[in-house]
């Protein structure tokens, strides 16, 4: 955690006065809690109302700020004081990746270039496995240059070539089963069917007998009232099944996208 320290009124930090006499003419002492750059203080009024998570760290990867959306994404209490903490000091499942996060931060600061990072973790109040793209950028101060990193997250969106042709808006990737129309096992097969993977290969990947996959595939088509792959694909797109990836095919991970 940051330690409070006494500083003079001048300086580039938002501070709180400890003086009881506002008309006192001698220099006043203030307590910084913690050291927050002015451009961060002025940005808070905007960032606090963003629906997307946003956070800022200093050059040691201690949190300077996290907006309410970020706190909620981390499934932390609304009143949680994250300022001054490292990732591994926060009660989070992804805390074990703190060293990797710091590596990303140092790379941003050294290159002064933005780095998109794909993060797949248990996010939100419901602790669902979700994929987010975090855009990490240098956080600069007018007098001190780069003083850390600022990063905002956005749920991973996918857009197929077919979506592009149809001018269809990208959809959010779903990592939890959309509904109960199909069984859990059927959704796993659907995931591969939509990629036009042969049933023989699906059987190998799911470690199931080939005839089981064939029977399930026919039953899936009947339930969807589909007589062709195009019919089945349209049905899945309408229901949003084409955006679903069963959790067993994903791992908690983080990747720098180039």
C-alpha cells in the first residue's frame, strides 16, 4: 500500500488539507492519499461513469485508480479501496498472474506503444469465464512523462465474414450455455458442426464413438428443424448459438495480441 507522506502545497498532486485555519498565511502541510496526478483527478469525473472497465497503474504496477465498472468486473465490493495495491494483493482468481501483468505494463512503458491483451478469466458478480480485450497504453503526465499504464477492457466480440457481408453488428462471445434447448453434450457437438468439422474428427476430439456423434448430429438437426447445413447455421445464428464456445474448450489465460 502507499504510505501517506507530508508534502508542501505546491506540486502535481491532488491533496487534502489538514489545516483547521483556512486563512492561515504560512505555508500549509498537506497529506497525499495516495499520490494522484492532476490529469487523473480531472479524468475521474468521466471515467467513473464509463460502462466499460478502466484502470490505471503506476510504474511499479500499483493501482492508482479503477472505475466502478472495473471494480464490478473484478467482483469486488463497491467500496473496495484498490489504490496502492498490486494485483497479487487483491483477492482475485487471476492474482496468480500478477507477474505476467507487470511484464505487460513494463513493455508498454518501455516501448510507449499500446498493447492489446486478451484475458480469459472468471469475471463479474456471477464469476463466469469470460474473454476481454484490454487495451494497455502509456499513462503520461505533462511534467513527468510516462508515469504508468492505463487500460480499458471490452468483452471480446466476434464477426464472421458472413456477418460482414450482411452488415451485421459483431456479437459478444458467450462462454456460458445460452439456454437449455440443447443438452450440454449437444452444444459441444454444435460448436464443431458450425465449423464444418467432419463427424469423424469430432469423435476424436470429444473422445466418443463415431456412431454416437452421427446419432447426436441427426438429433440436433431434427430439433432445429433443419434439412441442410445452411438451415442449421441460420437457426444457430438466430438463437446466438454461433457465438457460444463451451468452457471446456477454453483455459484461463492471457495473451498479448500482435
